[in-house]
């Protein structure tokens, strides 16, 4: 399941470096709950959730600013249903919170079910953008769709992430046994994404993945790539085969 929060703000502009504001909101919602340590963890590995932000009725986007209709949709996805339920129960507390140059003046909160994947192949659309980073000889580097090691890196990083979750949160992830997958096809474009005052190299578009149904449904809830808890890699199902 995922949490959908429609937000109305008193301002109609947002910085292009907007993800950090929503990371703060998630931290504030998790504070004082059983999930506080998970959300506030400083481990470099991704946390078991992702989010995306859709600005409604976009007017203009510059390198520094987004102009929109004063309404946006904030979505948080996780395979840990209790985590989503806890955030939903605390979501009303963000009314009146400062956001961008104004504040949140109204919210509409709902919990939505993920579309269940019933086949062994699914095409996903990446919402906002995704990031892949690998370490070679002690140095991190971005992996992009045109790189020779893109497919290997995509599969490797997914296995590392899920195995970490299986060790750390076995109650929620132990049923995932088969981590094999095939990138059947992908139509992706690269993008520079402003984040924390700098830029990260990422990609967006769609990708078709062949894997077990359990793994495909987990990808649907977890997202793809790294830094998912920073607002990268959330996906939606376009089709199944």
C-alpha cells in the first residue's frame, strides 16, 4: 500500500531542490513511533520506503524554481504496511507546517492499494527520476542507461538492498526467496536532478522487468535504484505480460 497526501500550500512556488522538504516531513511523521530509528538511520543503504511528489498544473520550471497551482500530491510507498498506516495516522499534524515560502493550509489523506502484479513480467514507469551509484576502487560513480554495466549494476544493487532488508527487517522481507531478474527492455533518458544544493545524475522513463511475482510486487512497493528514501525511484505499473 502507499500513502497519498494531497497538499494545498499558501505559496505557488517550490525550489527544484524540493525533495529534502518532504524528507523532513517523513521524519516528523515518524518521530515518536516504532519506525523513528528506521527513518532517522544514517546507514548509506536505502531504507525500505520511497516517495514521489507531483506538482499539479505546472506553470513554469526553471533551474531553481517550480511554479505550480498551489496543489501537489505527496506519495509514500513501502512494503511495510504498518509504516504506511502510522504515517497516515499522523499526517493531519502537518497542517500549518512551513513548506517552501509558505505553509501547508489543507491536506487530504488516503491509503491506496498497490495494483497487484499477477504475471512474471511488468513494465514500470519511474516517477520523478531514479539514481544508480556503484563503488569502484573506493570511489562512488553514477551508472547511467548508456553505460555497459547498467544492467549488471541495476540487478546487483537491487540484490544488495533486498538482502540488507531481509537481514534487518526479516519479518517483512523473509518471504522473498528468488532475487533473479531480467531487464527485458528499457526506454530511459538521463537527467540532472538538483538535490541538497548540488546535482545528481539520474534517469527517467520506463523499464520492463521479468522476475518472480513476489519480486515484481516488492519492486513496485520499494522503487528502483538507490536513495529511494530521498525521493528517487518510485514506480507505477504500466502493463503486465
